[in-house]
């Protein structure tokens, strides 16, 4: 079954509900376009607030915006984009309503223990005949359906990068979605509850209350700061006898943390962490994460359930017992981009614009989406349109763009640029694209990024902020600006009201440490 457009509006299918996908869907003119979002999650996650939700400074709902809403004109299908046919202008969707891992980061397991990457790779390894047979069978069961589009916007995002480190995907916690924040919050409280039991040994107590954060970027630093806050402001009053045993350590393979900040701001953050007792260990290489105590047999568990701890093997210091590892080390490309968009296809009959003469190629040549050789990101022109090139390694390749297929967000890279893979860049691209699609003047001028600066919370009501013009602010003033910026950027008035309410309630009465 193929779902086609209704009425005289063009159907714009948007793959993904992150910063890019959600922004462009909300800002498209509903009188001109029928926006259809396809995503495995039915909401947009305001990622800068996830660190706060993971420790109870804010509640989870304050970081979420539903895709379906009575205040929006956006259609939605919950599922995974499985394949794209540029010739037929259709996207094959795998239903995802019953996915048990909805809300977890893209490094989490899915489909009975297989990671999503493994599942996509398994599908890609099937023969064409097998794939058609399986697709036909699944379609009968209602698991797959085709969705026709007039315009396609690819914003599928990326996975959490683990660099293939043994045990990380299975045992580490990530912080890219609300399900991750919930797991982290439960694990923190479980560690303290287990450590408080009279049956817990001194050695185990120290392991349980040793928290490791791998990655010294803004996400890792902000989570470390939020973790310090809940321990010093709330848990210290509830578990005073445990305060001598807890420890927070940030590991990073780079020679310094927060490399995107000015050196003085990064140094200020490190000095603040030193005063707070948070260790920062740069130029450290994590080699393995396994369940069990340091020195025991691999995989052996001395205790079960929440008493269990993990062993983090670090090249520079050996085995370290930890109660929790939060992994925040960058991005790896989504398998949809790697596999579904890596399949050679014939050019569509219309909607193709050649950037260089195609005279040297055969009419039967197959074309592929051009990708960055280092990151595997989709390459676009400055109008965010996907660039195609003939399959194979041939000199002086002709190039073409599909005028109705766009890519933005973490999975795409503007040709000739080096814009960072941040929410700021993704949302600016989405705003630009929606505005020019609404006006119908996509060829008028190309996209340019305006650097609005970066900021990070560093604990104890202190933050650092570096403006796009190079101005620096640190301390309490930066903290006020940090909170003000996130409150202003929150999408709905509902959350603009709820967020300051929770800030005030938790300041007055403390964070809720219930486990649920």
C-alpha cells in the first residue's frame, strides 16, 4: 500500500523529529504544504535540558514536545525509515509503535538484543530477492508501508559513538533522549540506596559511588555538574554518612576538555571542577567496560541487581570499579544513511538539476548520494539539497542535485563547510529551509550559519558562555544567561511555564528522589 498526497497541497515527508525535523515541520506553511513527520519517537526532545532531568532538577515532561498536537498541523507516523526510492518518490516505513526501546538513544539495543545498526546491517546483507520476498511478507502483516512524497527532508540524526569499545554499548548509559535520562536518574538513586545498606562492604560502597563520565564536551561537563549538584544539595542531607565515599571523574581522550570554548573559559571550568572535587583526566583512553568487580573473572557478578558494579578499564590507570558510566563521546552515522541511501539508483525523470555536464556518462549509469569520506555525512549544496554522483571511482565525475530532496541536521554536511554538528546549526538550517520553501524562492540565496555562541553549566550555580563575537562571560552571570537562553528557546508556553516552576519548587523543597 502506498499513501499518497491528498488535495492540492504538496506532501513534505520529514524523516526525524529532532532539532532539524521538528523545527521545519512546525514552520512549514500548512496552507501550502502537508507536513508528515516519520520518527520512531512521538515527540521532540529539548536536549539541553536532559542533564537537568536526569538528576531531578526538572521533570522529564519539561524537555518534551509532542509531535501530534491540537496546536499544530503536522501529521505523524511512528516508525523507522527503511528505504527510499527516488524514482518512484516513495519512502518505505517500518512501523515502530511497539518498539520497547522508544526513548533511548540510538546506541541502545533494539529487536530482541540486536542493536539497530546490526539490524540494518543484517537487512543490507540480504540478497535483493530475499529482501523483496521479506518486504512483501512484512507488508501483508502490516509491518511495512510505502509513503509517497512531493518533497523529502532527511533529518535522521546520528548514533552515539562508542568507537567499538568492548562493553560500552551493553553497559554504559547515554544522554541523548529522555529514556536515557530516566535510566541515569534511577541508577544514581540505586547506587546510593545500595551503598546505604548495612550488608554492603566498604570496598563495594566505594565502587558503587564512583561515577565515571566519558567525554569532556558540553554534554559530559554539564551532566557532571548536575550530578555534583544533586549530591551536594540533596543527597548529602539524606545520606550524610556516604559523602566521604562518592567520587565523580570525567575522562577524555583529548588533551583538554571543552575544546570549542576559549582557553580561559575552559580553564575556569576546570578550576571550578577542582574546587568541587570533580576529577578531570585528559589524555586517558578507555579500553573496556565490563560487569563485575576489578580483578574478578570477566563477566562474573559478585552481587546481583542494583548492587552490581562495573569495571572500567583505562589504559593509563588500569581497572577502576564504578557504579555508573555515562558515555558522551560524539556521533557516528545513522545506518539509514550508510545503507538505505548508499544503494545505487537511477535518476528520477524530473526534479534533477545537473551541476556538471552528464555527457560522459551512460544513460543506464546508477547514481549514489554523495557522502563525506570521513564522517559519511550526506553532502548537500548551499540550498541543503542532496548531491548525487555516478557510482564507482571515475575521474571528473558529473554531479547532480535532486531539487525536492533535502538533508540537514547531524546526518548532513553542507559542501565546503565545517559547521559543527550542534542543535544550533540544525535549527538554523531548518528555519532557513522552511522560510524559503514557504516563499518559493529556494534558489534566491544559499544558507549561511550565524554563530550565536556556546554555553555550558559547570555546577554550583556557575556557567561559562562564549558569544559568537568572542565575548566571554563566566560565573553566576553566565548561569543566569544560561537558564534564560534555555527558557527562551523552549518551544511551548506550557513548558515555558513549567520549567521555572520546577526550578523554584526544587530550590525550595529539594529534588524528588523517588525511584519509578
